[in-house]
C-alpha cells in the first residue's frame, strides 16, 4: 500500500465523535460491546469523556480520501474509567440498558454470557494470580489499554499495527512506564499484531491473555 493511500494516525478530537460512534458499532457487535445496543448519544458521551480526561490517550485512523474515522484505540492511566462514566451518566445509561434489554435478544444473551464469565473468573482468581506472579512489577505508572478497532475495509494492511504503535508512543509520552491489556484468547488477529510489535503475553484464564509492554528507556 502506497504511503499516500495509508490512513493518517492522529489524536481523537471532539469533531470525530459521530464517526467514532459509527465505527464502534461497526467493529463491535452487541455480543461483544453492550454499548453497541445503546443509543448513539450514550456512546458519544462515553468517547467524549475519553477525550476530556487528561489521563486518557485516544487515537484514530483517518481515511485519506474521505476523512472518515476507520480505526480507533484508547487507554488510560487512571483506573476505573467505566465506573466514572457510569456515575456521571447513571440514569441515562441504565435506562438505555433496560430499553435495549427488552427488545434485543442478542444483548440479553451477551449479558448472561458476561455474567457467567465473571463468575468463572472469580473462581479462577487464584490461578490468575499465580499466572501473573511471573510478570515483573512495572518500574513506574501503569496504563490500561482498553480498546482497539479497525474498519473491516482497512484490516489486513498493517493499519492495526500502525494504530497500536502510535497509541503506545503517545501513552509513554503521557507518563506510562507500562501499558497492559486483556485480549480474548480467540481474538487471534489482535494477538498476532501485539506479538509482532514485541508485546509480552501470558495466559491468565482459559479465555483471556494479558499483554503488556514497558517503556524502552526503562529496560536499558
């Protein structure tokens, strides 16, 4: 792919929100993201908070011909992002969930599967702790890498890797000494991208892999 044809990687801005909402709903079906079943307004508020919080880093891929958003990634150095969003928009979020739950059988199935998964993870807590005991502690602040998505038309061209590299650089510039994430074991494309970029990996449950990368200057 020619350089001129590559989507531009840059920081997410408030003017991107409509495109980010469309991309989120394209990349993450109801069975993966509860937000996909909710109104565009709720999803837009979620990403607006991502942009507003100084501890967050959010990046997008911009299609060269149209300027539309075709990829996104975000993470934060301040734990509890989702809880903070829920506190700020509690009634709006709960009403959206209840409305979608009534009319959307896919969402009902996904929420039940998520509940069972949470129970399994609690039962496997000891094993997860043992697995993570081989991971050395970070040498400074740790950031959580929350989400990565690329439009289907732009997958398989190295764009996910470019987005991850940009996000990683920006997160380190923000002050993170380590970036970590949880990736589903069946999400092979994402695992391959992070392995190719040199991220460390350890399986912490039958369903999830912990991936992490440390700032290069801390390993010299």
